[in-house]
């Protein structure tokens, strides 16, 4: 409020404005605490959705890179692409995948050996039992 009289005492609100403000505050709609919480929850949900979308984008990008690499990998294994044509990063990946394949094949061979040994032992036992029965 502008003081036109330029008096020493200034009142920001006169009595009528105070009364009107008081009545407005009484009848003003108050937002219940539940709605405030829901607003916070909705904002948190929005941020969670955005984070999930970003993670999905990253996963999709990784999957496309994987698909590209394994396509190249299969081409190299079928000898359609020479290893000289690969980039250094692809060569490193290729090397790691080959090492893993070798490790898995070794495990498979060891399991087969164990199985064969167990089977030969059982066969020998059965042969002995048959000889003893005769």
C-alpha cells in the first residue's frame, strides 16, 4: 500500500483487508496430507519411470552391440570374414569368447571322461559278477 500522506506510521493492511483475509483463510480449501503424499509419490513414480526408460535404452544399446558382435563372430568362425579385417576391440572380444569356449569344452570333456570311467567300472563289475555266477 502506498502512503499518500507520507505519515510516519505505515500500516500494511487496514482492518477491512485483515478481516477479508481472515475469512478467506477460514473457507479456503485445505489439501489433506494424503493428497500431498500422493503428489510426492507421483513425482517419485515419474522419476522411477524415467530411470527405467534410461536403463531400457542402455540395455537395448548393449543388446544391439552384442548382436553385432556375435554376427561378426559367427562370420569369422565360418571363415567368411578374415581376422585381419577386425578392429582391435573386436579382436579382444573375440579372444575372450574363444577362451570361454575352450574352457567350457574342457569341462565337457572332463565330465565325459568321468562318465566313461564310471561306466567302464560298472561294466567290469558286471563282468566279474557274471563270471562268478557261471
